[in-house]
C-alpha cells in the first residue's frame, strides 16, 4: 500500500503541477503577453477565462477516461492522462506571444489549456480508485488521501519554481522567457511519473468484476444522476476556496494591494504546505468518525471564515494574509481529505471510475472555473472586496446543503458487527 500510495501521490503531484503552473502564470504574466490590447483588468479577466477552460474540459476528460477506466481498467487511465497533460503543458511554454503571431497566440493557449483539463479530468479518477480499491476498508480514507496530497505538492513545486525565477530574474527577463521554464520542466516530471506508474498492479475490484458496463456514462446518467449533481455541488466550495486563495488572491495582492510577487507567493505556499501535511491526519478522522461529518464541518468552517479571510487579505500584511489563507485551506482540506474515499464508496464498481470522476470534476466547473473571474470582477472598485467574501460564503452554504442530502458510506468496523446467531 505504501508503494502504491506513493506512486499515486507522485502522479497527481505532477498532473496538478501542470495545472497549477498555468494558474500562477495567468495571475502574473499571461494577461499582458497574450491580451496586450486589453486594459490591465480586462487582460487579467481574459487570462483567467483561459484558466477556466481547463475546468470546463475536466468533466469531458472524466467521461472519456472514465469510460476507459470502467471498461479497460484503472491503470491505463493513469498512463494516458499523464502523457496528455504533460505534453500540453510543455507546449504552453512554447507558444509565441501576441506580439509575434497575433490572435493565434491566445487561441493556441486556449486549445492547450483545454487539453490540460482533459488529461487532468481522467487523472483523479484513475489515481484515487487504484489506491482506494487496494486499501483495507477500515483505513480507506487514510490511504486514498495520499493522491489528495498530490495537488499540494504540485502547487508548491509549480509556485516554488515561479518564486525562484521571479526573485532571480528581472521583470523584463521573467516576462520574456522566465515564465516559460516551469512549463518546460513539466516534460521531465511527466517522464518520471510514467516510469513510476509503469509497474503498478491493476485494481483488485476491477479484476474481480465479471459484468462490465457497456456504456458507463449512460448508466451513471440514468441511475446515478442525483449522486453526480449532489457531489458536484458539495465539492464546489473546496474548489472555490482553493482557487480564491491560490489564484485570485495572488493577482489581487500583486495588482491591487501592491504586494510583491515574492511575498504573495510565499504566504500562499506556506499555507499550502501546512494544509498538505495535515491531509492524512484529517483522513484518519474520516476513518474514525465518517466521511459526511467532515464534509459538513469543512463547509461550515468555510462559510464562517470567508469574511475574516478577506479582511486579513486586505491588510496586505504577510503574517495576517498567511493566517487568513491557512484557516481557509484547513477548512478546504477538512472536506477534500475524505472525498477520495467518499466518492468511490457512493458508486458501484462497474461505473465507479466514471461516476466519481464526473462528480469530482463537475464540482471544479462550479467552484473553480468561475471563482477567479467572478472574484476579479466583483472586487473592482471596492476598497475591501466584501463582495468576494459574500460570493464564497454563498457557495459554502450551497455545498453544505448538498452534503446534507448525501448518505454516510464509512464501512462498519468488524468489531462493531454483531456475531451471527445459530
């Protein structure tokens, strides 16, 4: 299990590195380079719009790769999705800017971002299911939380490299070529990930299955549409909070508050490191107390913290911003640490890869695709962007209602099962 969990963690870290490095670039440089005819605000909005296209593509990727995962196995999904995302990310680093090829530049950016999202949409389902279906029932939340650490590792890798480049290069050098280096590095990371995954064993649940769904998506839509919608709605808050902190707040701090890139990236990265390190601890609570209680607690904490977080961000003080980000991300991980066990348990094995992945990635569209765009637009003209806090609080309450309608799935411990009587 440790070897399998480590390989899943490494794979999701690489995939999310590819996804996050684009978000950071969108917040810092893509607007002026690819949309120079727009105003600074409109350029940032346009860059975030291309960022959002990746989220729109993720449910499509989950449908495509979910079909493969339910029909051919979880393992092939891991290789194909990593190859697609890695190739698209390297290509983003090679796209000429608007000054070189005109409107073809943002169009290429849009297409490659779509391919990134397509690959990532398949990654999560394959990695999580391979781990969750190997794990013992009483520790399923713990072991399946390792792929959930991957996004934190990927974020720190992506932003650590961006931070190093932004502090060692001049603004002109960073805008000219420095921002491209993290995209090129994705090629080496993808090669390492493919090597790690080459020897993984197929999921036992898939191997034991005798009756495979012919068209998994059709079964999910027909028999499990309510589960898909409720899980997507429940997960929206996690995406909204995470990308409000890691993408919108970064752009807002640099452009509106005048805080340096280095300080903003350092505050956000420090909060993400703490969040990632506590993920297994929270997952253990999910094995002990259940998945649904932690999801409800995470949504409640998010709803209560959004106004204080915006107040702390608006100070521009590094320690206060870090505190605001940290509490928000701890609320986020309270829900997302157990999701990798919760979603697979909600679906029967024959459609599990499709159902869990589609619900997870639809949540990304609801919470992740729109949040940087809406937050940037809402914050315009406000001294303190209370409108952003209200927007995030509303999403948290909506997600709370969705989780309240879902059942608990934690397996009953063996010792709690009464012995059979003769």
